[in-house]
């Protein structure tokens, strides 16, 4: 519904004066800018409290707070949009420039800029953006040709003497690069001025890259050792020239290593894929191109110092080791202290020992001299003579002992004869042993042996058990004689079978 006017003018308007005065019949005070902005905000939000918009995303930016800022546009109009952190975190996809979406939310105003915008509650993909669709198709086609193959990328020179820069000569990019190079390592820079957006920008950038590659070494213009293609940030449309196939092919065909520094860190173009190295910003490209001179000087000084230390280190270590080992060596006079002390002790002990031996010898001599008296010797001789005369030497005592020993010897001889394993051989018995010389005690064990040894009283005989012997050839048996029958019968009665 249309809103009533904030105030109505009655009658003919009065002429404006120098100083604002209250008009007749007007009881409304003039509105402030804040009041009119708030009234407009309420009016817009009441009228468009819930809308669904279809458009293409552009200028998508996610703030550090997590809020998402973007613009929705079609071929004739554009509206700014904002999506707060809670809703933006629940999106099932990553918003990017060029994606066509359907956004649901409410239209409101932003008084700080007198602009209207949509506060997006939800966002859904409506279709692939035309620019990004074309960009993706171009990328896939060039990638299939191998222009983005990592194997084609070359290593950057460590310290380039001459650096070529392809960028706009009037922008802040070239000043940032020159300033950063001067801070890190002053180098000779050749700038090839080009347009970085708009009509003809792609052709100029491609010609500049090819122009640097065509410079001969040793000519009037030094050939760059490294080329930086740089541009500041911008929208997809602003950076579209660096997605041109002409630029991509020129970078891929370059004979000089190239660093691509187009846009900000979040911007990506096709020349970033074709370049040998991508830098997030032009300033970062300058940092990648050259090392820090002060750091190199410090590293050289450190290496020289380390070289000097390494040269003197063996001498220092040798001196320290020599001093340490010399400190652990005993003093010459201390080496003989223990032996000197022991010698003194032994001399003292020898002196005391000689004195003790002399005293003991004197005492024994005095004791023996008392025993060597004539009367005592005669008494001892008389006593020994009497004991000898009283002793009786009877020959039966040793004879009795010899008889007892003879009886024990005869008993041991009889026991040996009874336990001799070969004694039964004299009575017709035999000993059966296997091939290893072990005694065979049963028929079962003997039947398993391939060869047996039978020992008689007059020698041994090798026997093969019947289980291992070849079967005998059948022959006509001879009729046994009566004498043989009696001998066989007597032998069977006298001795059983050898194996049981």
C-alpha cells in the first residue's frame, strides 16, 4: 500500500528566504537525514520484506568477520548484497564471481552510502555464469594441450641481473615492485608498458611477453633473466584480459622464466597456470624474484666465519684434548710415592723380622742346650734300649695279614669268573650283537636288524636275519637219516631257538 506523505503543503508555497522560518499552519519540524533514511528503510523493508532474486554473482568477498559481500547483476542492473556470518557458513557451495544464483532475503537500505541492498538469508545456484563457463572451457582445452603441465615449468634464476616487468607504467603496481626490489636486492628493471584492462589489453600483454623473449643476448638492450607479468586487483571483468588465450599461449611459449602476479591473492587467471611461478600479489612477485641482499651478505659472512672456525677447530680440539689428558697424568714424583712407602715398610718389617728370628733362635738354642746335657742323653738312650729289648717280633702277624688278603683276592677272582660275559661261551652259548656292537636281547629287536654279529667261544660270525634274507630256492628234500633225526631231536631238546 502506498505510504502517506510525511507532510502536506497547504496553499501556495511561500518564497524561500535567507533564514528558515516556520510557515503558517505548518506544525511539522524539518526532518534530519537520519530520520528520512530510517523512514525510507522502514518503507523499503515493509514493501520488500521477502524477495527472491536471480542474478549473477560479482565482486564476491568474504570479510575476516565471516560475513559475505557481493553484487547480484543481470544485463541491465546490479544490486549489492550481504550475507551474514551464520547464513554464509551454512552455504553448501563456495560463492564465486560469475555463478548465477537465486538469492532469498529482504531488501533494505544502507544509510551510510544512501544505497539499497539485499540481505540474503539463503542462496542457491541457478546456473553457470557465462564468463566462468567460458573461462572453465578455455582452461580445460588449454590444459588438455599440455600448456599447464608442471613438467614444462622452469626453475627461476637465483639472482637475476635484469628483470623485465609487463604492467601499466602509471599504476601502483610498478612502484610497489620497484620499491620492493630496491629494499631486497637492487636490480636492473626493464618495464614494458601495456594496458592491463579493456580493449586491446590482451594483445599488448602477449606482444610484450614475446618481445622480451625476442631480445638477443649481448645487444643494446639487455635480455631479462626473469619476467614479471603484474596487475592489481579487480573484478573478473577487469582481469579478463589475462584469461585470454593469446596471453596464455605467449606465456607458455616464452623462453624466459615468468612470474604471474595478476590481481590479489584470491584472484586466479589462466596466465597463473601457464606461468612458471604464481605470486599472490605484485609485491610478493618481487620478493620471489630476488633474495634479500643483507641476508645473502650475512650468510656469506657466516660461512666465512664458519670456515675460519672449522679451520681452527681441529687445533683447538687437539689443544683441549692434550690439556685434558695432561691434566689426568700423575706427577712424576707421585708415581714413586707408593713404591717408596712400601719399600720403607718392607725395610722396617725386615729389620723387625731379623730381630724376631734372632730372638727365637736364641730361645730355641737355649732350650735345646738344656736337652743336650750328658745325664739326660744317657737316660733317654737307656729308655730306648729297654723298649727295644721288651718288643717281640712275631712272624705270624704279617703272615696272618697276607692270608686274609689272599682270601679276599680269591673271592674277587671267583666273582669275576662268574660275572664274565664270555664265560658261558665255553659252554656253547653265544652273544648276539647288532651292527653297532650293541647287545641284542630279544627276537623282536633282532628281526629288525639288517645284520647281526654272533660271537662264539672261538670267534664271531655275521648273520642276516631271516626277514632280510632272500627266500631260499625250493629243492627236493633229502630223507633224513635216523642218526640225523636223533641228533636233531637232541639239539632241539638241548637249546631253544636263538630268537625265542
